[in-house]
C-alpha cells in the first residue's frame, strides 16, 4: 500500500513531479540551514564576545560599510533567482498539460468529489488510475471554490465555479494515496476527500471491466443534444440551420460578430451554452436561449465531450510543434483540451519529465 | 548645553503633573487629545482583543489534539479559526505597534508636542472601538465561518453566518488605520523639532512612515472589496459569483491587493522596534542606517506588486504566476539586508541582556526562519505543493507572531519605564521571554513538517498519521500561552509595586529618553533642539552621563 520514502516525515513520492519538488525542497532547506546557522552563530558569538564588561560603557562607533551592504544585497539576490528559476521550471510542467493522456472529468460539490472516466465509469471521492499513464483532469464545481490536492503527487489546483481548470500528473507508484480538498469550502471541508488508487495497468483494466459503465460522456452528451435539450433542432447541420455548424468546430478559429476571432476550446463551448449572446458567431443572429440553470455541470461536461467528438481530427492538429503545449490554467488556452486521439503528431512538451 | 537642565530635571521636591496624573476623570480620558493617553486606551483595548484571539487559538489547538472533530464540531471549528484570524489580524496585529507604540512614541522621538492632528487621532480610536464593538456583537450573535479571507462565492452566496455584520465591522475599522497612517505621515513631515532632519530620525519612525504609506494606499481597496461583497450578498448584483455573472478570481485579486501589503503593516513596525532594541542594548549606532531606512520604503513599495503570489493555484495565468514569483523573490532582498545589518550592529558592541534584548535576539532567529520559509512559498513550483497546507500556517505565524508579536512585547518592555514610570520585574521578564521563544518554536515548527506531508489547513479533522506532530504543536501552544500570560501579571503588578524607573533607565541618547518618565502632557518642557545623529552614543550627544548615573543610583537607594 503506502510506500515509505527514504526520509521519514516525508510524504510518499508517487508522481513524476515528486522527485523534482523534493529536490527543490532540499535545495531550499540547505540554503535555510546555511543562513540560519551562519546568522545564529554570529549572533551568539557577538553576544558572548562583546557582552557588556561594564554597565553603560560606550564602545567605538562603526558607521557601516558600503562593501558589505553591496555583498549582502547581491548574494541573496542571486540565490533567490536560482530558487525562482527552479520553481518556475517545475511550475511550468505542473500546469502545462501534455498533448496526450487519459482524460477524466472532475466535478466538486459541497462536500464530495464526483469523478467520471472517459469510458463512463463514475466514482465519488475515489479516483482509480493506472500507473505510468498521463492523467489529465478537467475540473469544475457546482458551488464554491474547491481544490484538488494529492500530496503524494506534489500538485494541486483550485476548482473554480463557472470555468474549467486543469491539472495533470503521471503516477509512478502503485498504491493508495490521500485526496484532499485544500481550499476552504464550508461546513464539512475537512471531510471532502478520499483516496486515489494507483493500479497496475492490468488491474486497472480489470477494474474498468468490473465497474459497470453507464453511458460514456460522449454518449450522454449525444443523448442530451439530440433528445433532451433539443440542441439538434438548430445545430443539426441541415442547409438552413439557424445555429452554427458544430462538426469540425473544436479547436478551430471562430470569427465572431464584431470581427474578433477566438479559438473554440472547451471554455468557449461551455460559455456558448451558458451565455450564448456573449460570443455570437459571424453570420448568425443572437437567438439562442441561455441554458444556464438548466444543465448541471456534469451534463455540461457531457455536452462538451460530445461536441469535441464531432471534430475527430482536431486534437492532433492543435498548436503545432513550436509551442510545447500552452498553459493549462488559463481559460483561453486550448492545449489542455486536446483529445486523446490515436495519431499523435504534436511535439511532446519539452519540459515533460518521464522517468 | 543650554537646554540640558530643563530637559533633565533634577529631583524636584514635589511631583510634577505628568500625562497620567493630569486629569483623573473618565471624561479627561475619553475626550483627551493627548497622543499618550490615546495610546494607553489602545493598549487596553488591543490587549483585550489579543486575549480573545488567544482563546480562540487555544480552542483550535485543543480540537487538533485528536484527529476526529470531537471537542468542536466542524461548524464551530470553522467559526473559531475564522474569528481567530479576524480578531488577530484586524483588531490586534494591525493596530498593535502603530496605534500603541507608534502613537505614544513618534511625537516623543521627533520632539513634538503631539501628533499633527490630535482630534483625528481620537477619532481613529473611536472608529476602532465602533468597528470592534460591531464585530464583537456579530460574534456573540453567532459569528462567521468564511475564513478571514472571505473568499467568494462562499462568502457572498453560500455562508449562512453573520458575514455582513463582521464585514461592516472590518470596513469601519479600516478607516481607523487610514486616519492613523495619515496622521503619522503629516506629523513626521511637519512636526519634527529643530535639527531633527530626516536622517536623524530613529528607524522606528522610518518604519512607521513606510507602514503609514501602506495603510493609506492599501486599506481603501479592502473597503471597496467589502462593499462589492455586500452588494452581491444583499442586492444579488453579479460581481464575484459566476451564477449571477461574476468572477470569483476577481475577488481574490482585490482582496490580496490589500491583504498582501497588509502583511507589511503587520511586520514593518516590528522591524522598526527591533532596530531600536538592537542598537540600544549594543550601545552602538545601528549598522547601515540608510540601508535599513530605505529597505523599509522598498518593502512598502514592492509589497504592492506581489499580491498574486497568494493565487498561484487559483486559476490565474501561469505567466502571471511566474511574474509574481519573480517579484516575490525581489522583496526577499530588502528583508535580508535588514537581518544582516542588525547582526552586524552587534559586532564590537557592548551587549547587555535585559528582557527587551532577549526579545530582539529571539526576533532575529524567528524572523529569519519566517523569511527563509517565505522563499519556499515564493518558489512557485514548490508552493503548488505547499499552499493551503500547514506549511503556510507555520510560515505566517513565524512572521506575524515570531516577528511582530515578539517585537511588540520587546517594545512594550523597553518603553514600559517611559510609559508608566515604573520598572517591571527583570527576573520574570526574562523567564517569560524564554518561555515565549521555546513555546513558539514548539508550536509552529512541527507545522512546517505537517505541511510538507500534506496536511491541509482549516481542517477540523485530519488523518491519523498527522497526530503526533499535532500533539507537539498543542503542547508548545500551552507553553506559549503561559509565556504570554505572565507579562500581563507582572507588568500590571509593576504599575503599583514596581521600582521608580527614572527618566532614562537605560541611559540612551534618543529624544524620548530626554524627558521625564512618565512624560508631561506637552512632552517636553522646553522645545528640544537636536544636534546629534540618530543612535549617537558618542560624547557629542549632549547627554550628561554622570548626572544620569547619579540620578539612577539615587533612585536605586531610595
């Protein structure tokens, strides 16, 4: 179960980030010990050596030293820059989703985590994942801000109402690890957690087949689109359709009324369902009603998944080889939205750290 | 010197009126314009709030003794930690050093009769009382459970507690800070005695100048934020809650734009106190005066540019995260400069270990750890793991308690003979200073380890493997509690039974030591003319050392 890392008092190291974060941590501890021991030793040495021999005696004056001031301004600055760089490199990896990986949808709700796999399995407060596989979480919440935190993976991200946030990790150890909500969310905040089960790939396959799958998100979205919400009456692709065409939409550039161009990522699709009037596609009238309040976060996820499935080629053709996956935490960036597709021309993020 | 005899009076046969004896009716206190009396009234009220906040802290530590939420249900626990934070930050830490020691000492240190705007000073005390009373009323009614950070949409839509009443209390209290800051700035600019140039000001005054800048520029933003929160909560205008068209991240930007600089309101005055203590008890001019003075200003300015480091995992752009991380690292430099200069001041000094100096040396160690762990949290890749865990809790207690509270206690002891005219018990003072230091470390050091292990903050119950370190922490808190209660007892005792302190018990050159203890209402009988540099222990400082020693000896034998 829980593997013990080599230093006691430290959490398990169970993701590809863990050793990097720990290395930076030890670097900082070394710096801290160096300065603490140095200053404390100096204070003790001075305090003893220069203790008052006689009450109220006046020692010689010393005004200061430009050389010393310069030295102890520049050296801390240089050291702090190394710390900044180390942190920046790790941060960039933590919050830059890889182009391929297993996508899992997470919805936070006071006070539980609702999780759905691509293949349809649902879990509450538990997340089963295979070891050695990149896992990408697309997260939102039905109420207040939460935070998905797995200490053994050394990463976390806030889950914010009204938008998607993303995180990713690749587990390196099989085991059972704490899942916490790290952003205070009300009455039962400390009870909003559970376990992440990292399984061998075979065990995971077995778990998948044993766990009765409901509809996959794509199937559920199709059902909503065609039957339950009536989206198809305007968006079904006939010649005189009143709504914009959705086939091939995902990850394409959309020209809006007013001349602005936006990328049709998950955030855009979500926003177009909830606030249709805010981003009207050029050539269409703003007649679509809002679906705010009528669809749950999980239904929204399903709709987004279905609309993404209408653009099978979109995933691989995204940003191209130049940019190593755009930042995942911002709404407007589409990289995290890349679908797991069989063909993978996109370059791997340079920062990716596979063991 | 001509004025010397007037400034240091001989032993007069009948006691002159000082600010404490000049009027004894309740009215003479409540309608006073004397900055010293106002400071005393702040001292009493702020101490009461500190005790209340401390009781909440005790409740937190007792609850966390066991993993289950047994002593307090989680609903109660959420209110307890929220109210601990609100009372300690808004009603204790922010007014502590500025409103008590700053109020009392700035006019004395610069040779003024009072602050520039004495009525405004009284007004800011009344505003503090009104804001505090409203907040206390709200706590009695049922309290608030949003965390002191009031994050939306929890605070605007979901919480069923007294968010509005407490928010209004904090809103009102903010004006007290603004007026105090304004008063200090005007006073420091216009009321300095002849010869008291900017670079002869004690560093305590420089630190308060920097603090005041932050107070008047930052506090209005938190007032605006609370107002917007109220609009959304009461009138359902969509500002922060996405279900009505708002943006929850906007709240965090606005909140931290004030609350990060507010952190510097809570540490800069402490740094000012420490500069005085280290120099006084080494009997040496402070090392690198200009560097310490300007580092205070640099901290105040850069403090406004780093609010985003509270939001590394909140969903803000990662490029914003990188910029805020960089700027945070830059702020570390002026703090480091101060620590190096304080240490260098000890070099070749004549160091004595009176109680205030024990606090000052304790501050050096604790602030060092607080500052260095700030580097951990500024390093953005590491803080993704550390934020919202006990590592944060430990870090800011090292800065706020290990820094500001320790400096505040050191300052209270150091100026106690000036404020009251009496000496406290040096023996009990030393014991309590050491208890505070040991208890503090035992309370908060284990929390760094807990945080790295991943224990989230604001948890009423926690997994069992975290219990051992929590027991250490609670044990430490009880030692810390004893260390903090002791000064209340022996300082109060000294008011009546303490030895007479004399005007200049530590034999120091600062202007506040050149008037009587306690000072007269008008501070100085003769307008002082400053001809010496700050921290001037040389023969040119105009002090008649032999005369002071003679007076102190007289007091000792009397």
